[in-house]
C-alpha cells in the first residue's frame, strides 16, 4: 500500500491551461472524376500551402451512401499539408472545404449534383480527428456547426480504430499512410519546437 501524501497547509494546485502543439492537416478527397480531385488539390494548396504527402488513390467502395449524389466508381486519396496548423482549426477548415465542394458543384462541369467530397482532419501524435457537421454520441461540438470525432487513436506503435470508425479508415493502406504521415509530422514538429 502506498503511504498517504504528506499533509500541507497549501491548497491543491490546479492544472494550468496551455496551448497544444500545432497539428498536421490532412484532407481526404473523393470523386469519380480525376479532374475534380486535381482541382481540389490545387485550390487546397492555394490556401494551406504545399502538400507534403499524398496517398495513392484507392477505390472507395466500403459504402454506397454517397452514390445517389456522387455516382458510382468513387476514388479517394489523402493529402497531408506541409504547413502545420493550430489544433483548433477544424471548424474554419471544414467551412472552407464545404465552400469548395459547393463552388465546384455550381460550375456544373460534371453531371453529378455533388462531384467532390472533402473531409478534413488533423493528426497529432496521439490521435487522428475528423471534422463533421453531424452530431453523434461520440462526437464533440466545436463551433459554427462543426463537430470533431476521434476517428483513430495511436496506441502501442500503431493507429487503432474505435467501434465507430468508418470502414475505409480501418483499411491497411489508409492506416499505413497515416503511420507515414505521423512519422513525418513528428520530425516536422521536433524541428519546429527546437527553433
């Protein structure tokens, strides 16, 4: 049994709030049109700077939820941006990606009502968060109609899914890309903190 802590006349100290480290912005983009994905990357780089890592595209066939708006044969890839961002940026980023989706739809270049989907998230050393506009029991409200979901946690040297994690984020290739992104982020963060 551990001994009781010594009695003191001082009141217990409370934790001091501090700002978290900057995080790695990752945007998942999917469409059935290569040109829509290229357009999205160009527009995202105009705002967030160059892409540091891009995953290979993969067939997004784990759900048919998006087919009525986006059509069949969807391809998805991930873009991780070189410039680290503030940990509380998700509401602003999600509003921007929603605006980009709407902008492309209004151009009527493609037959689908929603030719492009952009899902931003942020990666830290311990987790990967996704932004969403939909509330659920496992999501936390941030602001401006945007919620955050801890989609994956980093445990025992690897990213692990939760019971609610989407099927595509459970795939070996996606987890491998996020592992690579975490290693890149760790090196980048270390260099920034040493400046």
